[in-house]
C-alpha cells in the first residue's frame, strides 16, 4: 500500500527509551471518514505512538505517513494536516477559552475575517458558551477537555488524533462530544483515538486494535473482534429462591457442555457459555425456555461476549506473552499476524 492511498499509514513503527522498547513495530492504516481506536491498559504504548505521530517524540524505527508526508522527514507538511487533543490539556490557563481558540485559529492560518465565525461555531459545538470569556484556570476538568477538543477541531483538519478525549467529562457532555466526532467523520476527516471506554469505542470506531506491551494483539472492527476472540455467550439467570441454585447449575452445565459459572450472588448466576458451530440464538433461547419454568428461573438474559470482556482477557494474558508472538503486518494487501495464525481482514 502506498502512503498516498490513505490519509494515515503506519509502517513498523518502533519507539525505544534507552533499553526499553515501548512500541514494538506496529502497523495500521486509516481510511477517509474512518475512526481507528487504539485500546490498551496504562503503559501499553498508546501515548508514545501518538507522540511519534504528532512529532512530539522522535521515531526510533519505521515510519508513519499523514496524507503522504512522512512524520520523520516532512513533519512540517504532515503536522499541517493534523489536529491533536493530547492526554493532558495543553492550554495557557491565564487566557480565556475564546482567546485560546482565536490564537490557534491564527496559528492555523485561517483568514482574519473568518476567525470570529469559526471560533463561535466551535464554542457552540463543544458547549462552553457561558464560560468562553472566563479564564481557563476557572474551568472544571471536563470543560478543559472540551476546550482541548475544540483546539483540535480548529480548521477541521484532515486527521484528528484524540488521546482519551472524554476523560473526566460527565456522561451528558460525553454524548455531545461523540456526536461532534461523528459529524467530523461525515465531513471526511480521519480519526485516531485512544480510550478506556469500551462504550466509546463501539459508538465511534470503525476499526480498533488492542495493544499489550507495545504490540497489537488483535485488529479489526469491534464486531469482528467480539466474534473472533469472544469466548462465546454470557448467560445471566435470576432465581426465585436460593434453594434452586444447585439444580440450575447442574442443568445449565448439562445442556450447555463446557459452560463455566463465573459468578454467583444469592439469586443471580452468571455463566459463560462456550460457542459451538451449530449454536444459533434461537436454539439457545429454546433450550432456556424448556428449563426456565421447571427450575423456577424468574428471568434470564443471553448476550454476546462484550468488547470489555475481550479487552480484559488480553490484559490478563499480558504477563505470559510468548516471545515468538509478533504484530500484524501488511503483506500482499492483507493484514496478518502470528497470534491469530490467519487473516484478520
């Protein structure tokens, strides 16, 4: 794949801090109007990756291209295409929110006559209208995050890099930010974000990767990852009385071979059901209906393994990684990885 084919192309990107290898040769690309999610526990290498993409940190090996410009050799051209919302708010606290946006609009090279319109549109969209003329040092943490997002949006850049954009933001404001980012995508911008919110990733991301110790452990759409790496299904059953628990557990283990009781709380049982090729949603519900009344199960729910559960499984395995495992690489038009031992796309 040529760097000119996509807005963002990352090839074998590595970062060393002395003898410590923080990012171990990651590969991915982002198309126009796509949102790529970078997930991982603290210390996985997400922020180091962002710092290399934005020129904040040197690239040790490999390269990344923004609209065809290398971040190693043509950073000035690549940087002009990027809007960046860092993990920690990079703002001057003595300025007001409005003054800050005016400053960045001028840095972006927006014509002076258009700046008031641009700044007003951003203030309205991020919802800080009543605080816009106040000094930033009086802002709450959530409003500072909104302003940082607003700074990234100045000039509507081709590529948006968002490092945990909704950290510390209340649920209502988080939904507003998601709506803004969805609209930005519709305009054709490409987004790369890191987040610890699985809900946020499912709402925004078209593709995502789970990063563990500087390596990608899986790569694909949220649904693809849940289907491929999910253990199966989750069954929650609520009983009429604790006296039925023993019999319900025995019967569930009989009709769903290989299932595991994950949690038990008085009247509620949580099972993980193993996925088999012949299982369908209708067959699962049919089997539960046959035993529900007889075993005094008041209600139950069946659901697919969540993205959060997949994330936790990869995180749990972080301490026992094989030295032979490698990252996904792009070869002959296909993303491949030794971890999956098959094509991801």
